C-alpha cells in the first residue's frame, strides 16, 4: 500500500515537476475521504538546493526519509550530477521493493544507479537519445508518457509527471481515488496517446542525404501522388534492389517507412494549420482514404487525427 512518499531534490531542481509531486502526494485531502501520504522532500544532509529558476529550496528531510518510503521519486536537475548517497538510496529502494520513480530527466539518476539496465524506460523526448547513449543497456521508449517496468517507473517531460503519478495512485488506491484527485487538479484522469505527438520534427529538417537528396526533395513536393520502389528507383537510374539498399543506408528507413513518416508529418501540419476535413487531408498527404490515414496516424502517434487536431490546432 502506498502510504509514504519521499522526493529527492538535487541541485538545479526543476520546480514545476517538484510541484506536481507535491500536489499529487503532499496535499492533505483526508478531509475529503481521500488517502493521505506521509510526504517528504529530501536532500543530502538537508542542504538547501538551488532551483533552476534561481531560488533556493530548503528541504525539511535528509535522505533517511527515503530509506523507508513506499515511493522514492527523483525530479529533474539540469546538471544531472548525482551524489553517491542518492545513488545508494535509489538502489536500496529498488532492492526492497519500493516504487522508484523518475520525472523527466530524473531518469538519468536511475540510469546512473544502474536501475534502467534491461528495463523499458522513458524521459523527455528531447533527451531520450542522450539517455540511450549514456545507458546502452536501457530500453528507451521516447514515444510514451510513462513506463512501468517492475517497480521502476519513468515519466516523460514536465506534465507527464501528472499522468505517471495518477497511474501509481490508480494502481495502489483504485480508479475512483485517482479520478477524484484528477478532478481536484482539473486534469484528465488519463490522457490518450503518448509524447510522440509532441515531438517537433519539421519535414524540411528531416531530409539530409548524400546522393538521394534531389529525389527526396521531389518526393516531398509530391506526397499526394503514388510512389513505388520501382518508380523511385527509375527516377535515380538504379535497380530496385540497389535503390532500396542505398535508401536505407542514407535515410535509416525503407522507402515505404520514410514516405509514411513524411505523410504523417504533412497530415499533422494540415491538422494544425487548416480546417480541411480528414478525407481531404488524407488525399493531400497521399494516404488516399481517411481510414488509411487514421491507421498510420494512430500507429505512429498513438492518437487519432481528430484528437490531435483538438489538442494542437491553433485557436483563432
């Protein structure tokens, strides 16, 4: 049962993410019939911690509070320097079966402690490649809001801490408690999709190839038209098999996967910037039908075109 929560604050702590955990677990709602948590913000030797916003936080607990907590959480710190004392606390928490949770780039502390080895995990999409480079044994998934692997929980950037925390509450205290807390916080109890829909990947910057650059530029201008391996290979005067090998070598994807990705990107832009219906967008992006667009859009972004437009279309 989740009764006690210890949040470890490190130098350059991100105050929003810390505030999310304080709101989820540190706010007394027992008068409303909701569970209460023994909540502690900790630092090494209770030392003041400088926030990334330029002011100091004075934790009221040292790391001993994390030695017995049911949930030990690490919030992001820009410099990502983790003291040996914090690493030891995290390892012991995992070993005794407590929940160990990271928020955003707090995942680097878990990686430094060796807790992400052979585990699925996530972090903010801007830092997922770096996390994978630093900890090659971690199975980094940049497209999700949070990951639960055994008793290790990692969340994506910033507001994903809300989704992750509500999930833990739902697991420990049930859906009704999680939904009630979500209503108090004026947030949805569960968000559809993942952080893939928030990743910035403009079409123009996704093309950079040694020999196929002219072809790719041409394809981007004609995504609404049908393209096959045969037609593309003819355009560059290569045999289809040679072309397919060269395409993967230069883009890291098959021709079909690359085209589908670019078409999804174009559909995203049209959903954000126009009032075109899904059928019209499917035609302009080269999917042919709304059904095909929905299939590939959902497969790649874990959300529907309609839900994506609702979230991202500029309000006029």
